[in-house]
């Protein structure tokens, strides 16, 4: 009780109704309160904890690296093995020519770096994104929240970046608005906060083609879709489209804070001259975070979690789709939006979930659907039990 009061008083608040569930410990697919109540975690920190909470291989990597060395020097000067080894592993798993990794601390920072890189490389200023896109909350990343939906968050903070326009996701005709003025097009290959929206067949390929025609860089934001969530380590592999730059964060750090943008060595080299130090960070690529991320990524690959994500997502879909309260399920691998169609029902469901020990939430642009994005390590038995609890809660809705 005292801790909750202090939380509200001293930890800066941005929500009028935080969940206020106190966490004592977390393990696998669940976390626990000091009273010993278990919560199935269907958010996983918004697709962060892909290898499960407190995965022993990640804990060990953190402990070992923390004991060896933590922060030593600002980014890009000293040779730090965890950083180098992780960058090499990411490059191995990404399609060519994506091989040069710039590590940062968060998703928004990765987007900032990618936008700056595109402007610097092309010498152009126009930036394009899509409606209902979410790329982060710093000024630059926020500028890329699509209009008009993004205005709810952007309006109070203008002026933001100039020369930004937003297109309709999946509208092939609007691709002609990408021109020789365009520095970059930023897109989530599968839109997350829009409420899990798949790209239409051929849309990402058409986008790639248009960017090539006009010399604009194509930037994929795989901050939410990366590291196995959609059925491949990276969604760009799943959709067969290679961007010029890819932004990574969330699961990149295996539970530790880490972001990155990755490009070809040729494009990335434009940050090292005219001016030098084209992007600067103190903590980016922190050795403990890189060690944790590498351990987590190796775990995903070794256990084939990315390929199993598809079947696990399908299992959730199959066990919930026929409930009379469920209007639709939108899904990419193990990222699901369960559509109820009415916000009031969803708010009530969240209360019922809290009582029953299920942690879910809605999406920034979609408050009529709840999120299912558990750790990729969730077992079939856990999925069954979880869906039983979810169905009991859905039964209690009017
Ligand atoms: C697709 C996408 N891009 C960027 C971000 C921003 O990441 P961060 O909160 O680490 O800045 C998010 C966070 O939810 C996201 O989902």
C-alpha cells in the first residue's frame, strides 16, 4: 500500500489510471505480486520478454558481464567484445547488405538515428510514414506518427519535424506520393499499435520498388516485430523485402534496454564524415545489455522459438475465435489483437483480467481490441490454461 502511494507521488505519472499491480518477481510466462498472486503476462513488456522472464541464460550473461566490466567509454571508441559479437550475430541473421549496427538505448533513439542517417545519405529532407504508425515518443519519432490519428499525441508538442507526410498503409496508389524529394519512408512491416494490421499482399514489395525508383531509403521499424515475434527472426525475412535500414529495440536487449539501427556499411559510413560524429551516444551498446541480447538471440535461434511462434499464435486464435464476444482476431505469428468492437467492453474486460490474473492491454490506436503477445517460450499447456481464464472473463461480459 505504502509503495503504491509512493509510486503515485514520486514516479512521474502519464496515465490517469495505471494498473498498479506490484511486481515481486517474474519467471517464464508469469510474474507474481508480493501476496503471491500470479499473472499470466500477455504483454511481455510490449514484445520485449521474448525469451521469458528471468531466462537463466540471460541472467547468467548479465551477471558475468556485469562482473567483468560495465560502462567504460562513450560509444564507438573502444573495442568491447559483447558489442562486437552481438553486432556480428545480428548481421549474420539479417539479409545482405545489412551488416553495420549502430547501438543505442531505445526504440525511439533507433528511429531518430535512422531518420538522421537517411537525411544525411540522400541530402533530402522529406520523410514519409503511415497512418496509425507508432515509432516512439521523442520529437523526431513522434513527428512520424501518422496523421490524422497521431494528432491526438502530436498536436500539443508542435512544432515538430517539418516536411513530413503520412500515407495510407496498404494503399498502392498513394505510393506515387513518394518522390525524388523523399529522403526516407519509415514503415512497420506489420503495424503493431494500429491493432495488428498485416501488410496487403505485395504492398511491401511495391513500396520497395517505389523507393528504388526515386532513390528514397526504405526504413523498416522492426522494434515490435523483431526477434521471432512474427514467425521469423525478422519480419523482413518473412515478407521477403530487404529495407535499406532496419530499426530494432524491445526484445533486442533480452530484457535490458537496447536499441539499434542497422544498414549497409556504405550508407552507415555517411555518419562518420562531414560532420564526423554524425550521431553520438554515451550508453548506446552498453556491454551488459549487449551480452544479455546476444544470449537471448542465441536462445531464440537454438530453441527455434521464432518458427514455433506461428503455431502458438494459431493455438490462441483457435481457442478464442469462436467465443461470442470475439468479433475478429488479427494476428501475425504470436502477436494478436482480439477485437471486441466496443471500448467499454474492453475496459471492463481489463478489470476482469486483473482479478483473474491475466495481464493484457489495448493498442495505442485501437481501444476495442486486447493484446496477446506473451513470451515466445509460453508452453502449450500454459496457452490452454490462459485461454480458459480469458474465456471465463469473456463469459462475464454483458
Ligand atoms: C513499432 C515501435 N516503434 C518504436 C517504438 C518506441 O520504442 P521505445 O519505447 O523503446 O522508444 C515502439 C514502442 O512501443 C514500437 O512499438
